[in-house]
């Protein structure tokens, strides 16, 4: 059995994200404790997603690389939006739009290639998963365009996307929410 410090870091960050996310939801919105728990949640989720991208890249699991990058995008944009005043936009929002379009296009392209059997099914991910994740990314891009046209949104409108990205994508992965096999760990 191989030992991976990055995997231990990934699991620890995810566990801290679950605990701090639950704490943030239990405190009154806008309170000092809510903000502190929310910041811990964001940092832990970004750490977990970055470690996941690294691990997936090392194991050549392209579907998990896509999911990790999408999670990084969703959590980051939710955090940035929650930290600023309502109705503000900036250069970050334009960059985030480009990231959402790029990752959405990449996921959809990979899904189409798999649907046409140009890419083998060695990763065991159903084709529909790529179309689902690609749709999430592209719908997020549509939301970004809508926000930029309107001149901004409230923090809670985008924060819901970050929560979805942080939690639901792991449950939708082909391995399931708590699947770690030490024999296949890098």
C-alpha cells in the first residue's frame, strides 16, 4: 500500500470543509462567527479541490480533473461575490466567465468524443456525466453573462453555486462520495 501525503491533505481539507460548512450554516448570517467559519470553509474547499485536481492528474482521471477545476471555479466565484457589495463587478468576473466557458467547452467536447467512441471508456465514467458537468459549467457562464449585463448580483445568489460545486460534484463522481481505495492511491 502506498502512502500519499497529498491524499491525506485532500481528505483532511474535505473533512474540515464539511465541519466548517455546517458551522457556517448554524451561525447567524453576517455574524463574526459565520464569516470566520465561511472563510475556513472556502479555504478548505479550495485546498481540497486543488489537491483533487493534482491527484486526478497524476492518476490520469480526466473526469475528476474537470470536476476539480469546476469546483475551484464555483467556490472561488461564490466567495468573491459574497465578499463584495451588491451590484459590483470587475475584471475578475470577466476572467471567471472565460474559465467557465473554457471548462464547459472542454467537458462537453470530451463528452462528445466519448459518445462517438473516439476516446476509450477506460475511466469508467458514463458519457452523461460529462454532459451534466459541462451543462453546469455552461449554465454558470450564462449566469456570469447575466450578472455582467445587470451590473452585479447579491452574494447569496452566487454563493449557492459554490455550495453546489463544493458538495454535489463529489457525490456525482463515478467512484461515489466516500470511495478511497488505498491500493490505487498514488
